[in-house]
C-alpha cells in the first residue's frame, strides 16, 4: 500500500465466497517493517499480457538464488499488485536479475539498486532515461509546459500517446515516457505530475441561522488565507451580519482569477413592540378579561414562565381575590406561511371508543400542524400524534380538550413526505368521526402545504369515513420574534378594607423605614407584599401588631403595598425617596 518494501494486507470480509459483508468493516494491516533490505519489480508486458502474469523473476547474490512467479486468480476474491518482491535480509547487493516473460523473451539486469521498485518492460535489456519539465508544472488555465527527454533514442511512447522526444502539456495528469535505443533496450522514465489551477468555490461556514430577529446576528466565516473580499466590502476572514441582504465571499487564486462563494440570503425579521395592555381595578373578587391588539399575544403567570396561560388578543383570568400581576408578550412570524382545510363541521357519525383508524395526509414541504378542531364526548386529556408510512411515531402532543367542540393547539412538526397519519393515541378517545352520508369529499387541500388524502378504513370505506380532526391549520416552520414581556396588574380599590382592620403605614413618602400600625381585634397574623412598578414582589412577610419595616435597601420609586386578613385585603401606594 505504501511501497515501503514490506507487504501490506487489505481485507474485505465477504459473505459467502466473494459477496461483500456490510456487517463487518474492511481492515487494513500495514506492515511495520524492519531494517532488512529488499528489492521489488513491476513488470509490464508488451508481447505478453500487460500484467506479465506467468512471468518468473530470478535474482542472484550473496544470499544465493531467489525465484518469484507472477500469478493471478488464486482462490476466491484474492488480488495482488503483481509486484515481485524479494527480501534481502542484511545483504546489500543483487548481482543479477533475469526475467523470463511468457512470450519467451528474456530480460537481464546487472547490479540493480536495492531498497526500491524497478519498472521493467518486456525487452531483452534495460537502459535508463531521464525527463525534465522546462518550467513550472502547476499551470494556470491556458498555460502549458514542455517535458523533454534527455539523450537520443529510436522511439518514444508517452503515457498520453505522444511519440516525440518532447511533449507539450496543457492538461493536468501524470506523464511518463517509454523509450527504446538502437540495441532494443528499453527504459521507463520517472513520472512528472502536472496540475492545472481550477476554480475553487470558497467554502463559507455559517455560524447561526440565516433568518433571525432584529437585534441578533449571523456570522459568516471564510477559509484560512491572507486576503478576503466580501460583497459588503469587508476584508476580514469573517463578518457579523445584522442586516437583510445577499452576501458572498470573493477570493483570488494564484492565477489571479476571482472565485466567488455561494450566495447567502440573510433575512432579518422585525421584532414586535412591547404590547400595551391596560390593567384593571376591582372592587371585589372576580374574573376579568385582559385585552390587547395583537393576535399573537402570549399570556404568562410570571415574568420567567415558559408555558403560556393563553394565546390570542384576550385572556380571561381566573377569579382574582388580591392584587395580581400577569405578564404578556407579543410574537411575530413574518416569514411564516399558513393554510387550513379539512372538514369543518360534524356530519353523520358517532363518538368513537377506539383509535385503530386515522386520517392519511401528504406534506409537500416541512410543516407544523398548528391546531385542529375536535368534538369530544367529555373533557380531559387527549394524546394526538403523527405517524409515518411505517407506523413510526414522528411527533406527539398531549392536550386538554373541552367537552363538545374546541380548538386545540398541537404544533406537531412534520418533515416533507407522503403517507403520514394524524391519529389519536388513546385507547378510548371519545372523539367524533363522520361516516357515510356526511358528504365526505377527499382529498382536502391544505393550501399548497399538505393534502388530507383519505382515511385508513378498509376498501372504499377509506373515502367514506373522516376521523376526529377538523379544520386543520398548518404552517411552515418559522422564526418567532418575541417582544419585551411586560406586566399587567389587576388591583383592588380597597383602601377601605385596610381601614376596616385599623391598618396604617407612616411616614409616606418614606426614606425606607416605615412604621406599621394595626389595631387588630384578633391574634391572627396579616400577610403583606410590596410590589415594584413592574408588579414584581420585592418584599413580603407576616406581621402581627405594630412593627417597624425596613425598606432602606430598595431603590427610590413608587411601590404598591398589599395586605390582608381573613379574606379582607387592600392596597395602597408607597413612595420611597
């Protein structure tokens, strides 16, 4: 393998006689060698076969006589390089070499150099030849180089078919020449490799996503070198891109030709402004509806919550009994395509007590099944999943379903492909499916994104039944840009409540130390919270009677003090100076 004079072995494990076995990797054993000497011969037949199969090589020297025969086709699946290799031990000289060719020709060679390969032709004797390139062998397109043979010979046979004493080369390749002198002795020159500089498209690494929200960036990094020219006129190896546009890298090769990279289209998406939602004041416990102006508002319990309480322009709170703060953010999806389809209303059918049938659909490109409508006999959890054509689960969602009709958000990701199924993964889903007489009309197109093809009911019934999932809303995968998350506070107009329990704080405004007075009639404790302007709790505790509270570590500003006892609560504004 590495032509170091020591035989290497490449083994490809077979299945049976000579079929490949994909269960076992091929193995290469490289001979580590030693300090012994060696000599090897590569024979090329002219009258005999080119590989010189059947030839014998005999060498003599102080070691005696060694004989090798070139063989082929032994056993199953075994091949070799056809090189005749001889180990010489510590001997440093080979006196004679005799080659008996299959044609009957005999070639002799005296005192050949050891520890190297010799290429010998089918000729009665060997001579030597040298070649040299008259210039650089790494060419620019359109250039050429001449390779000359030193000395005079009666015939020339170049590896590309040329027959003169010199060869003009314009193409990349390995070039050598076989020559014969007037005595019929042959020689093969060394190989001269010629390369031609080819246009190489610069490889650019993309560190990040090409579509991102304003305020973010993507980094484009070119290959190592000394000079770079980007389409935005920057000349560093890498650039940080924060603006929409098409970017590429241009490099000059050694011939001065400009090579341009792939074009990278960067899309910077607008991040929405922080939503403006008015807080509300209650005079008594109750539920309120908070209202914004964006369809994509996400409502949260806390500033750091990850699961939204609701999505949409409105949010109906549970019953509020004390000052409460929710958080809301807006999300945009400027590069998203949305489509919907499928049946939208119940027809003739029934609630189903098994999930052995489902709807079959194709996705023309990568999609997200954002939501579906269902009709349920009983509220509760339902598990919904996408399976591929082999029945493997691709993605699932467990959702809370209301009794009757409801829309459920499932956001199931589906790669482009055919034969998918959207199905219930519950044993007893109690979801409605339409049957014959419902006017089912497959296929149902979901814009250009997907198509509901049929159900898995057998035979013609595949087109007579429609299982569980109505009014599909599908989307292309998109980058969601998120606004600042802001608080929305529901407070109580309830100072009277604090008055009723004899409560007061002074001084107010304060430098941070306040005296709490509480004219209580019971031994119960009162809980309190101090909220900043964003509705965050910055201090809380329990008090019982008159106490001094230390807020000197807080920043100056307006705060809301909320306190309560036995279901009575109220709030007041506190100013820390």
